[in-house]
C-alpha cells in the first residue's frame, strides 16, 4: 500500500513538473529583449513619485508642456519599474517582464480550462494566444491589463454560471481588480464592457429581456462594484476624463505603429484568423446549432473590430475570441456532437494514455528544461535590444532625474 501511495505521489509530482515546464517554456517564448523606449520615462516618473511621496498633477519633464495638467495614471507600475531599476539594477527589468509573461500564461490558461473543461484543449488554445501576443508583449503597464482582462472574463463567467448569485468576496475581488486596472492603464473601460457582456444572461437579443436583466440586482451590483473600483485612485476617477480626452489619439497619431490598423504581417492577426477559421469549422460541421450567448458574441465582435482597427488592442481581441471558442467547444463536448470535437477528444485520450508512462513524462520535462535554459541564457546575455534601445536618450533621462 505504501509503495502504491509513493508511486501516486511521484506521478503527481511529475505531472506538476510537466505543467510548470509548459508554462515556463511558453512564457519565455514571448519574452524578447527590452526595446520599448517608453519604459524609461515610466522609470523617471516612478522615481519622482518615490522621491516626492506624492502623485504628480502637472507635467514635470516635457519642455513644451511644463506645468500643464498631467496625470500619471500608470503610477502603480511606474514605482515598481523605478524601484527595481534603482535597487536591483537595470538587468533585473527583464525579470519583471518574465514575471508578467508567466502571469499572463497562467491567467489565460486558467480561463480557458474553466471555459473548455479540457486541460488538453485549454493548453492548445493558450499556446495560440500567448504566441500570438509576441509582438505586443513589452514591459509597459498595458501588458498587465491583458492579465486583468482574462481575469475579468473568468469572474464574469462565474457570475453567469451562478446566475449572478455572487458572494461578497467576489464583489470585493471585482472592486480590487478594477482599482488595480485604473491605477495601471486607461483601458479599464474594456474590463467593464467584458464584465457586462460576458455575464449577461440572454437566450436571444430581446430588448425586453435586456431591460429586465439590467434592472435586476444580479447584474447591477457587480457592475457598480467595477465602476466604484475605477474611482479608487489618487485622482478619484479623473482617469475617465483623461480617457475621453485621448480617444482621438489613434486618429491624430496614426503614423505611430501601435495606432495603425492591424495587418497580416503581425503574429496576432495570423493567430486571430486561424482561431476564427477554427471556430467556423467547429460550428459548421456540427449538425446541431451551437447556441452562442448573444452577450459573449457581441463582446468578441467588439474586441475583434477594435483590435483590427488599432493594432495595440489585438491582445484583447485574441483573448475574447479564444474565450468564445472555448465556450462553444464545451457546449459541443457536453452534447457529444461535432466530428472535430470528437477527434480532439480522441487525441486527448491518446496523449493522456502515453503521459501515464514515467519515461514519457521525463522526456517531456527534459525538453521543457532545455527550452527554458536556452531562452534564459539568451535573455541573460541580451536583456536589451541595442538596435532600437535609445541609449543616449535613456541615459540622459536617468542621469538628470
């Protein structure tokens, strides 16, 4: 009996090691040497906040805008960047980026496992999303919002499945997430939209049912907590006015790459196209119609159009699309319909069967360890991309501030 228990414990430890190896290898794949020039003014701003012990309300550095109204809406991330840079050294900034990528992989993987109900299919979709975000993954505050976006959809699905029978801990968590989001980036409105549409319980686009749903306490209270969280900032929600002021930036500064429309040369666009095609095949080959929730479909379409119009928002489109795909997959799996679903289920059974053998597990772990070691070695030698890294400008900023 003791040998059987020992064998089960060893098997579980190996399974956990395989999972951690998958997360580590996939997370490190998206981490590229730091080349984002915006990072350095974030560090300067964070350094000023730490030195002054307050949040700036006027521009301190722009010669053309000195003294004008300015809000450091990303202050929470900026003080972390500044502290790490000044106390641990510049090279440790890459460790922050690696930590962000691990958080992102875990958040997306957890969301997809919940929605799809299959660890194998969740891992397959997570691979698509994380790899597709390679072009957008940088050490900047917006990257953290990708994690928060996936977390909000996760919580919205919980509310949906529980028919909005929430508890106070969930409401507190929603408030905290949106407070963190508002203290990180201006895109907290995306989280509000996702929370509303993903937890919206409708069988069809019925306006009467919509009004009844909105009036119900079940939908109002979580939304109220989310909106309340956006006002828990040093500026007491003034970020909303900054957002309104900056809504035209993608059109004014459309020569900047991140504000340009998406194109097929981006990993994210290619991944999005493949996911949409996969979803269409999944739906069309099923004899029974997949009943998509209208709110979730609207949420996905909104973020797809947003991402295709402004390329910097493509990660939100990928996460929303893959979440809807996982949701459709789970419905087919429960009904045992769809040839594609059955084929993946058979593939999953075969993979699980071979993973039961210790040699197979050890081989997979060895492959993951080699990938992780090789990637860490590359990043330790080239933490910064000097081809696009603004050496002189960043040194001047850091020396004078």
